[in-house]
């Protein structure tokens, strides 16, 4: 796979392996609070619901879906995924959590209260990130595409290509739907991108490299990944794979 992400040197992008300057605004973030996070969690999906964090983790024989206390980082409940499967993105649909698997084409459904399994759905292709816009489940698969799926059957409804300055932006990973737009991690970078879900255009880049620098991870796979929106406070929680810290952040507005 050719990695295509945001250059760590500044607000440029790598599209199909070639650097290109972009006029898309680059936004900063203010850290509001820090909370403990399980440093053994290979975080794939993250969401906030009814005063608790829900997280899905990856790696074969280690994947699970869990409810987590924010302030203590304590695991309150856990449901293990088949040890042969690699857990991926996580979304809420009504009273169920839906979690993807990377290569198995299986989406698991879990009761939001008990985390007991409630069934499975099949889908084609790789599973990466997952979120909901209240009508569809929106999925990433490592390409530049966002796939809109039926929340009950996971049948594909449509897809859009994520572009920045008209060029595809690959490696879209964890997703969160916030105020009518998509936020997405770009794999192996310290950036989020803000995406118009109607057109796929990137409308802003959010620079979270200071958080990555603070963690100072030595594992190459300990990357920024995990976005949860607290609608009541209008704040984001972000973390990463094997990160010991979960950050609460506020994104700065674009300059006029």
C-alpha cells in the first residue's frame, strides 16, 4: 500500500506518494484536560455516550469492545471479539454498538447496556473506521473512500472519495460525525481532517502533532487514533494506539 497522508513538516499533503501544497486551513487545538488511558489498548474506535467512553481495540487475540470510565481510565465492562479476528472501528446505532473487523468482513453488534452480543452482519472489503450520521453508518477502508451503509444490514448505499485540493487522500481511518461534518484520523500522521460528507472535500486540517510529541511513543504503530465527541460540552476526546493518555481538546476556529 502506498501511504498517502499529511506531511509532518507542515501543511502539505502526500497524494499518491508525491508532495503537494494545499490552501486548506490548518487549525490548532487547545488541550482542556488529560485523562489516563490503557497503554495496552490498540485503539481502533472511540465514542462517548451517556457519560462513558466506549472503545474498540485491535490485534488478533486481543480485540475487544469496552466501556471505560473517563476520569480513572478504568475498564467498566468488556466484550471480547473472536481471537482470530482483528477488531476495528466502532459506532453507535440506537441501543447497539456496531464494531468492524479488519479482514474478516464481519460486523459485530453489542447491547449498549450489557455489551452482550446481539448478532452479526457481513460486508465486503476491509473494515477501518466507523461512525453514524443518524441515517447511515459511515465507514472507511484505508482508501480515500467513505462508504455509506444501511445501519441494519450494512448493505452499501453509496460512497464518496475524500479529496484535498481535488486529489484523493488515502489512509482515512477512525471517524467521528460532528456538527454535520466528518472528522477523520489520517493513518500514521499527527493530523485530523475535517471532511464535507456531501462532497468528500477536506475543508480543514487539524494539527495534533503537539499531542503526538507529548506522548513521545517509540513504537511506530503507536499512532494517533481515536476520536469521540462530547456533544453536551462540545469537546473532543482523542487518543492513540498504546497511548497512556486521553486528551480532551477544543479546536480553534479558522482565522477570518
